[in-house]
C-alpha cells in the first residue's frame, strides 16, 4: 500500500489521502468501482466523486463490514 501511495504522489505531489484501506481481492473492487462511477469519470483513473460517494459505493459492493479495515471512518 505504501508503494501505491508513493506512486500517486510521484504524479501529483500535493495529493492528500483521506482514506487508505486494504480489502481482499482489491482488483475486483477497483473494477466494480470503475463500473459504479463510470459516468463520473473525468480522465483515465480520475473520477469526480466525494469521499462519501466512495464509502456509499464500497458499502454497497463489499458484502462484509469494511469499517474494521478502513481508516478515517
């Protein structure tokens, strides 16, 4: 996770992480989130969403309670 955060900071040095969490099968969750937010895509990997939008989507997509593995919520 630290490497991923550092990779993002290389592209956007002033990026602020409001939540960072690990989930089982992260690739599947990422694909599901891309589909969920498809109409809110700005460019490439970037979407025009709020942290509340993301939490709502994750709670709908992930069957188990993610609060125990998430930071900030």
